[in-house]
């Protein structure tokens, strides 16, 4: 259930509603829009029926949220959420954001080299994995905390924001100490203990869709984050598993449009994982932008042949430059910019 307040509702009136709900065992989440403030309630809604919220001072409407993902839905918040990173990068809105960098942090010099190149071409967020979830236990697992330190150092030296994956509840505080955005990977989308823990961290989160996850399940996982207090959540479509074998995954462009309709959260497209082959990454990025995404995440490496992970889907810097040129044309056609 949500309560829509009058434009002139006071802080005292808002707090009065929140206090009454709290006494009934309900958790309140306040969303302050440009014109209206909305209060969403988490808990047994039968409790709200014992008090006539419609007559409370400052209340305009009381509505049931029909979607199972209450706080994620556009019923709760009509305006698009814009996530601010270091007061210089906004994820959401007219300007598209580009996240780029190697799959894994492999060392200071290699990361710095790539970071300078992708920044010069328009990227504003540097990606790099320090903890890598690999199918084989014998594959490179990442540099751990040392990788995070390198990512933080390079981010500071280049002025790029940073994003890296957190895989375990025991890593949440550690990863949050070093990066600007925490990534929850496809394999952990229904790791509910991890979702709850990250929900308590007051730092932006990117939630990747699972390879066999429906849009509803994806949004329900995001609800775990918001219901625990973290509203700075972006959704990432990174390809799903289908019968098709010509690509690593099937980039579900439909899901981008569906998610933008159902939720107020920013949507990111990862065409690198979505296709698994560098030849198709630019096409996937353009398709995601055409479908309405707010950001793209692309893997870039100086020497993909020697990459410690995901070399086959990594772009050389010159190919990344070509991608940026073509993506800008698509964005401009939609009255957006990169």
C-alpha cells in the first residue's frame, strides 16, 4: 500500500503517518518526488486497514500496489530514479552512461592503460573484477583485495567512478570500502542473504539479471535491496540462457523495454556478456540504447588474447572507439546523448 501526500504536506504530517504505521509493525519508505511525496509500507497490509489513512492531515490518496515488487514498481514512484555518483555521474535521465574496462583487474599498469583510453573515448565508470565467479575452480579467481586497491587507485588517478562485483556477505564491507558501485552478478541474483546485506549498505548497487531469471524474478530480487533501505539500485540485462548456441547468451532486448515500463530504476545493458563475442558487442550496445537503456557496460582490454578472463568478448580500444561513435548516433536519434 502507498500513501500519496498533498504537495503542501509538512514534515510533521509525514512523520505522524510514519509513526502510526511503525506502531502497527510496518516499515515505511519515503520517496520524495519533484511535486509529490509518496510513502510505501512494507509488512502485513491488513494492519493498515484498522486506521483510516485517508483522513490523516496531508494525505491525498491511498492506493494498493498490485505488483508483487512494491518499492521497485512505477506504482510506487512515477519518476525515473537517477543515481548520483560522486556528484559528477548520473545514471538515469537523458545522458547515457558508459561503463568500460577489463573483465578482471590484472595489475596496476594494465588497468591504468585501459582506464585512460576508455575515459578519453567517453566512459565515466571503470569496471574491473577483483573477485571472479568462474565456472571452473581452476580458472583465474581474481586478485581479491589487492585488485580492489588497484581499481580504487586507478579510479582516483583518472577521475573515473568504479564498479566491481561482490560475491559473498563477508565481502560486502570490504568491497564497499574501495568502489563506488557494488555489482551483484548473475549467479548471485537470488542469493537472498547477500541481497539483504547489500541492501543495508548506503552505496549504489547494480543488480545483474540471472541467466535463467524471469523479469519478475529479477525485479523481486531488486525489491530485497530496496526493502532493506537501499534505493540506489540499477538493473543490468546481461543476456539469458536459451537454446541458441551461436552466441554465449541471448541478449534480451525485450527485457530492457519491459523493465523501463514496470520500474523506475535505471536499466543497464551488458552486451559483452550478452553476446560473448567481441564482433557482436557493438550491435548489442546499439540495440540496448534503442530499447531505452540508461547505461551500457562493455569489456575493453589492450590485449584480449592474453586476458585472464573473458578475452573472447573484450574489445580492443580501437573497436571500443568505433562502438562509441555508432552508439552516439543511435542516442542522438532518440534525443539522448553519451
